């Protein structure tokens, strides 16, 4: 069964694609952040534990998995 594709269908497709791209971008940002943290390329201010940064990137990673 075929039907005409409506403007609402295209709008839903666009929103789904944007959510997917946002998830992929967040995943990549979190991965690079954790990578830079592990290779000590990330400058961490004195007195701030590295685990705080790791936890932030980990939470970004978890949100990205839901979106992606």
C-alpha cells in the first residue's frame, strides 16, 4: 500500500535526523574528551579532580547512546 508523503512526514524525518546527528556529535565529543583525559592532553586546573571531568564525559556518553 502506498500513500502520498506529507509535509508532516518530512518534518518528522528531519527531526529524527537532527536527533541522530546530535547524538553522534555528543558521542564524538565525549569520546575525544575521555581520550584527551586519558592521554593527559587535557589541562585540568589545580585542585579539581580528574574524576570530575571523566564523570562529565561519561554522562555525555550515556546521553549520546540514548540519542544515537
